[in-house]
């Protein structure tokens, strides 16, 4: 064994920006960044209305996330589910858990040994949780609230079929950001409310994929990037304007945030020519990830006593934050890879409605579309970014007193995206997929 050779291999690994580092950074950037704003998983909260809620004032909205200023307008109910006309304040809890399953597919279309072969993988995401507690004063002059939610959380897998033999690959990516927010709202006028919240999160990235150098030698080893951190403080501010009793407009702005992830990169180096040596190498690394500023706006129409409709537009300022990503050696601060992302601004349209079937039953429905956020060169099998649609339905049912149960389902359809040379010679193919989500919650 030659320690000098090992030291040289480690030094070369830290300096180079070759195939291994490039693939890892691709996966890091497009697994974490895409999911952070739920581009591939367009369903938001509440699930039954596809996440639309920037101007909603019904009690089943998630105000800390969608409409912080609207907390002053949360309906005050008594134990019989009727409007409470007293001057007493009202505490409210709303919670939801989301379970999802997805199928991603890649069909190769270029001439060669893999032409016509399709890779498909179905996987279930970890449970996605959302909850909030609010207090609205009886005269509606102010309200406070705190909430916890997962702004993104998923596991992405893609395993090639055995027909590819030594060319087969396996990708496994897990990312999440669990956020906590506390905020308040004040009614400045009977038609105008303002609000704001402070956000803090804990994010992580756990990514494993084949080592490309060893794969060429017929040796299966998995590289792994594992980083995490508490932090990414940010602010959300909002305004709700109600020109009439049946019409309301809401706007929200969420500031840019910044994660300074720390962790390790585990990979392998190959011994000198003719030596059957595979050398494990573990390097402490840091990665700075900046979720973008988000501008949101929407309206709500009470079309009838039993029907309310609402719609949102959301803008994600990716061009200001996701143009470059750097993975650094933690000890030396040296950049292992600097990657140009050239992300697009992302736009999301969401709409939904509620229909009160009777005093104890509310029907919900929604749809949404989110466009792609990254160019063809950024796509890899484990981090598909296509944009997509979702369609949702659900029912809210009062069971006893003021306890309501909420059950919703959503279907998700990714837009097909054709990737190939010259933009992306590494991962050509037709990418697409579909999935479903179940949301179960309660509110009192």
C-alpha cells in the first residue's frame, strides 16, 4: 500500500471538476432546488384545492403558508358549527398529512445499444406534514399563529432494467426542508388587513448514485453526498383587501433564504494502473443553497352563499438565485465544482373552490399548472424536471362539535420532455411520469 499515492489521489479528487463531481452537483442542484419549490410535485396545501389559498379566508386554509394577513378573517364558530357572534376570541388548529406515490419514466431514443429501452420506477414519498395553530380576537383587530410544514420532501429513484447489463444504473435521492413559522396579522380597516411571519427551517440532502469511474470497470460502488443544516431564516409579508363582502384580493411576498449545508462526500478512487485497488475517500464539504424569493397573489369570490371560488398566481425568482452552485471543501474552502445552472423563472397557476353541501359537509376541488425551471442540460435520470399539472377533489366533514375531518386526493401528470444532444449528451431520452397524492387532516 502506498500512502503517498493515496494522498495524491485525494488531492486530485478535491481539485478536479470531472465526471464524478459534475454528476453529483447535477443531482444536488436539481433534486434539492426543484423540489424546494415543488415544481415536480405541484400539489400544495390544502391538497383538496391544489394549494390555492393566497386570498382564502375559510377556516380550512393554511394561513401561515398561504395568506398570513387573512388570519384576522378566520370564521369564528361555536360548538354547533354556526357563526359565533360573541366578542370572544377563537383558537383554531388545522393539521394535515400527505402521502404520495409517483412513477418516473425515461425512454431512450438515440441510436445505440440502449435505444428503445425504457426505465420506470415507482416510489412513495415520506409523509409530508403540515399544521398550524391560530388565535383570532373576537373583534378581529389582530390575530397570531404558528405553523410547521414541509416545503418539500421526497425520495426519487430510477433503476434501469436488467436488459442494459453493465450500462444499467441506479439513482436514489432524498431531500427535504422542514420549516417552522410564527406570525401575526392586524386589521387596519374593515376592508384591509396586513400580516407577516418569520420562517426558520432544517434542510437535508442525502444522495446516492453509481461511481462513474468504477462503473466503466464493471465495479458497482455508490457515491454518496450527505449534507444538512438548521437555518435559512426568512420573512413572509402579506396584505388582504376586501372591497366587498363577496370579493377579496391577497398578495404575499416571501424573501430569499439561504441554507449553508454541511456534511460529507463519500466516493472512491482507483489505484495505479495494474493494481486492483479501490480506495474509499470521504471529504467534508459545504454547499450553499438559496431558495428564491416568491411573489404570490390571488383572489376569492363568494359566488353564492354555498360556493366560493379562488385562484392564485405564484412567481419564483430563480434567475436571481439559481445561476450558480458551488460545492466546497469544508476545511480549505476550496471550490470542488462551480456549476452554472442558468435557471428559468418559474410560474405556477392554481385555482380551486369549495361548495357547502350542507352545514356538516363541504366539497372541495382544484387544479394547478407549474412550468419547468431548468434547461435541458440540467436534466438527469434521478432529478427529472418537467413541470406538470395536478387535479384534486376532496370532502370536509364535521364529525362532532367543531371537529372537522378533511380527506382529499390529487392526480399528478408530468409534461413529457425530450432531452438530447447537443444540450445534454449524458442523459438523453423522453422523460415523463404521473402520480397520486392522498391528504388526510383535521381541524377544530
